[in-house]
């Protein structure tokens, strides 16, 4: 593409200035690590969905064409050039074999390396000299606008649509064009309809204005009423099949201060919520709430961008379970009070399924419905299917030939291909998916599924996406050499003949997984390796055919009963176990798929498996070194009410089997960037946690323990009763009680315990859960026997409380009656001549029984204090001595 093509189409948006500068950025993994830990982790824990309230939804729109003479060319970049090599972008946008099929999709990322980085565009802002502070804020772009796509500053995800249309007027009888959008949002699939409409329009009337219209349409998608769910809320929503969970958070436009869940009383006038929009104001200034938080309004380039806070007036869906008998209590919480229901409020922004936020986009006169997923994480990119990945590489699961690598072949020759791919992802190996003759989108989906496999669908680990290439070609080989570990998708069969460029090759046509014979598992660097892009060491290892990422030498993990460590290949083959925990897990996965379980259930199973792996890694690290950076210390319950923490095993045999299968891959994972990212994330979550003890350990003990002492049960339920009070604590507890693990069964079983204290604490936990809508949903899913026992215990408690109140009222009535009788008798004694004289005689005496001599006693004796007190009769009335 010529430079003239840029200047012939000048950008006309506030963020697209003509005096831009294009600079190259060197790759710096330390800065990338710092970015991941300061921005993404905070967003991960504090909330935010893709950070759409901080930056534009779409940063660039690209158009590429295929010319028979010039090849793939990049025709237009809007609103300004990205700074990335144009030929490289054009090659990625026009995949191999694009002319053989009418339509195809590719996915690639910007910002992974210096050669694929976006040049920052902030140099023109330094020249602005505006005296008025408000005008300056209105004129300058958001500070985070240029951080995405810069090497080390976050990725831009590129979704590209390529189409071929036959045209007899063309030299080769067809036209091939591709259009792409670059967005920081991981849910890139929502932009597919807009891309299709824009590309079809471009075929009809080629004009760069179509890119501007696409850019404006994508950035004008309204997000009014979309809640900001924090990490635990997203995990809970992901594991639930309820379509009305968290619906009280939708349809809210009044922002509250802070990013935590703060429930304050608010006044709603007129029965509806107020919507704040910015239409063509030309100022990107965000409004500030009284608490100093960022407002829900963001007016960017005249687009309607409205965000809501995490809580506020509740929109009740008619006919839903939560709209009837909705009772709100005031829990003993320092967080404030729950917001009241707004009955009769206008239903706006509440979707039919709360797993998605329903909105719309307009392209020309066409309205396109948009469903934004609410449960995505940064590592959970695009549309993929783990079921498709498992099916592809499970139908030809033959034993692996030697040589074997303990961190890859965790069960020798009987290692399942999916488990080997998972091990390669955890060890940060060079994994390549080859789909010769297949559409590029099919290969890209496999790469995205592998990233989800190695990250727990973005919920557990991070780092896989930054080294992922959903589509790559031979022109990308120099970029791949910058990484010591990656996962890439290719369609060129030439890669299969270059075993030095990959460690694990996954052939989509045959379903065969091949480990490179050039891969060596010894002689690598120490634990610090693998955190960078590779540099000279990474490139050297690529050329020599060795992976420089991990090795088993110098590991702190030493398992004495591991028959595969440091043994000959024949012994490793004979040590493979048919009942290995990995094989049992894959049998469960295949059985669930054959029983027609959905994609969400399969994803949850792999997420739980990866969560368990991290727990085992923390246990191994603690037992060997006495400390751990990635979890709670593994200590059991101690008498005196000291709760345990760490990993939970049903028995010693299970512990040995699990550690035997995981020891080698734990050692390999500890030397990767993913381990260091998780350690930083764990430290950050530990400071922000709502519950002060290891909730997952306590729930696992209640679920898995065979012989639990009554003292430990009482300590666990007492801790749950006293430590789970606020909304954040309730949500964190419920994330460890998903429906596919039985829901509240571990808590509800405490209602049958033989100790009254345990039953009362279990009842208190369930009562606390019912104070919040999310907790009521969980309580309503208990089975009949648990619900019946729960109601019976509540009725008994109510009866006991009522009886106690009646007794207190009876005692109060008796006290008032005795006091009234004493006053009456004292008045009678005062009016009587005899009583008046004796009343004066004994009025000042301390009570010793003298008043009993009279027919109308003037003294009522008191029992408190040994009986020395009395009520004396005086002319002024009755006084207490």
C-alpha cells in the first residue's frame, strides 16, 4: 500500500489526528508482566467487562485486497495507520486458500511483539496548551487509548472476514477482499454481523467511507444498563444455568461510588431509572460521582456510550421467581444496606438470559441485535468449542511411541492426546495445529480452544493468549521464533516438514498428536526461563530443535514413588497406568459428551481440573519448601478450633495417585511465565478477599471427608456462620458451591448433624444466604429433604423465640402487677390513720419484715441484694430504699 492511500483518506474523528507518528516498540516482557498485573488483575478482581468503559470498543478498521500483480495489499486503515507492517497484516487477512472458498474468517492479535505492535498516537497531545482545565479534559483523549496493541501494554484482538466473489471481468474471474476490526474486547464474535454487512456493502460500492461507517457503528453500540460483574460474580454466573441470576443488576443507569459491591439506599422518583447519554457532545469528559468514581457516561466521538455501576435500583422481571415474595433484610454488614425493590419500574435493559447483555447496533438502516457475554475473562477470546477439540483428537487415541518426556507423557505411552496438549500448554511448549486444506477459521477455533484448555477458560491461569497465534503462515515464522513457547494455527503443510519449529504438532485431518523427536527435556535453564519472549536464547533453541522453556533438572519437586522420573524409555512405558487420574478424567469427559452434556458443562469440568492442578502445585510446593506463593499453606485442622487450609485428599492412596500424575507437569509449570502471573494474581486476590479463611478447603472437607470429628464440623460451620455476612462474602462462598457439584449440599447436610451447635450454625448460614437474591436462588435448589428440614428448624427456632418472648412479656407483666399492687397498698396505708403513723415510723428503715405486722402493710420487700431492699411509704409516694 502506498503512502498516498493514507493521506487521500484523512481521518475525521477526534482521536484520529493527521500529525501522527509511527514508532517501533521493542518487546519488553518485564513491562508486559507489569501491565498484566496492574491493569488486568485489578479488572479481573474488581470488575469490568473488557474495560469497555475505559476505551473505545473498536480501535481500527482494516481493508485488504488481493491483486494478481502485487499480491496481498492493505488498501485502507481507519481512523489512522496502526504502525504495524502492512504486508504482514495483508498476509494475515488473506489466508492461504482464500480463493478456494466463498467465505472464511481469521483471528490474530496485535501487540505481542515489537513487529506487531501498534504505534502510540499521543505525541500531538503534548502540544495542546489550553488554559481552561475543563476544555483541556474535553479535548484530550483518554489516557488508556493507546495502551492496547503496544508491546507489553495489552493485546488488540483482530477479527477478519475474507470473501471471494466471482466476477468474469476480473483477470482471474474473482475478487478477494478482507475486512477486519481491532478491538480490546475478548468477545470479538459480536462484531461478525457488522463485518458481513460492511464487506458486502464494500463489494457493491468500494469506498473508504464504509470503513468509517463500520467504525462508527461498532463504537456506537449502547451499553446502557450493562452491569459490571466482579470476578466471583462472573464465576458464579458461568457455573449457573439460571437465566435470571443477577437480573437485579441489569437495567441500572445511576452510578454508585467505588468498584466493590456497596449497597446504599437510593431514592427513585417517578418509578423509573434515569439514563445518561452523550450524543454528539464532542467532549470525552466523564462525569464524576460524589464518591469520586468514574461516571456511567462516556461520550466518545459523538457515540452513545453509557455504562452503569454494579448496583442500584432493582429491575424486577415480571413472572420470574425473584419477583414474587422478594424479601430484603438488613444483614449485619459494614458494607451498608441492600437496595430496595422498585416495584412497577419500567423494565428496561433486563435480558431474557442474564448470561448475555442484549443490545443492538445499526449499520446504515439495518438494526443488528447484539448479545454481549457477561462471563468472559481476558484469556477467554472468541468463539470456540472444547467439545470439538476433544472429539478431533480422541477418535484416534493410539499409544504414543517413544521417546517419552515426563512433563508431557504424564502417563507414559497411555497418555491421552488431550492431556498431552494440556501438558504442553502448561509447560509453555511450542504447540502447532495444522489443518491442511481446511478453512482458516477451523484452525483458529482449535487454537482458541487450546488456550481455554490451558487457562481454565480464562478463569484460572493467564499468559497463554499473549503467545497465541490463531492463524499464522510462513511469513510469521520470524515472529514465532521470538517465542520459546507458543500455540499457533497454520494451514500450510510445509510446517509439518519443519519439526524444529514446533514441539507438539496436532494434525486436524488425522487427529494425530506428534511430539517432535528434537525435543529435549534436560539441559534447559532454571525457573527464570520462559518469562520472556525468548530473545537470543529462544531463537537459538528454535534453530537447534530444542525447547528452551523448561527442564526437569534442578527441580525442587521430588516424588520418591514416581517410576517415570529418570528411568529408561521401556520402564516409562511399562509404568503407564490404565487407572491414572488423567485417563479417568478423560473417560468422564467422553461419557459426559456421549450423554449430550453441553459446551458449558464441559468447560466447567476442565476449569475444575485446572483449579485442582493449581491446588496440588501449591501443596507440592509447601511440602517441599515450607511455603508457597500460589495458595494457602497445606495444614490440617487442629484441636482448639484452628481451621485447616490447602489441598484436600479423601485418603492417602488418592493423594499418592494424584501427586504421581502431576509431579512432572508441576515442575514444568513452575518455570513458566504463567506460574509467575498466577503468583502475582494470588497475592492480589489475597489482599482483596472478602472471607478471611480458606473457604474452598472447608467446603472440600465437608464434601470429601470420610471421618470428620464433631469438633472440626462445629469449627467449620461456626466460621462460615460468623465469617459470611456481606454480599461479597456470600458470592465468594457460592462460587465454591456450584450446581454441578451439588450446590448447597455440603452446607445443608449440617442441618442433620447430631450436635445442636452445628445445626444452628448451618441454619444461620442458610438464613444469611436468603437475605440476598443470589443466595435465595441457591437455597431454592436444595432437595425436598433439605428444604423440609430447613423449614422445620426455622419453625422450631421461631417457636423457641416466640416462647422466650412470651416468657419475657409474662415476667414484665408480673413485675408491673406487683409494682401496681405495692403502689395501691402504699396508698391505702397512707390514707389509713394507723397505716399513716406506722408508715412514718418505719418509712426510713431498711426492709426487715416490720411492715408485715400491719393489716395494710406499708413496705413491699425486695429479694435482690439479699433481701435488704424495701419499698417505703412516704407522703410524697412510694420510694425505693
